[in-house]
């Protein structure tokens, strides 16, 4: 799940940064620098989203594990 969200965020960020770079280059009448969109916008954004998704997934899994452990203990005592 973490990999998929990271990949999806990278694709969306790359699309938006390329579109933004093209619009900026048209407004300023310069050649578009698409490597800037990849290296300085999309890749760092995907890394940040990947880290956030990993942390959220770990928190959810730990919560589910604790809840399952407590429910198993209740079931054994009944």
C-alpha cells in the first residue's frame, strides 16, 4: 500500500509540476526545464508522501494488533 501511494503521488506531482513548468515557460518566454520538475518538485514530494503513508500504515497496523490481542484475551476468558 505504501509503494502504491508513493507511486501515485509521484505521478500526480510530476504531471502537475510539468504542467506548471510549461505554463511558467510560456509566460516568461523561456525554454521549459522539465528536469527541474522531476528532480526538485515531484521526487521530493513523493518521498515525503511515502514517509507519511508509511507512518500512518504502521500506526494503523499497531492499533489493529493491540485490538486483536485484547479481543483474543477476552475470548479466552469467556
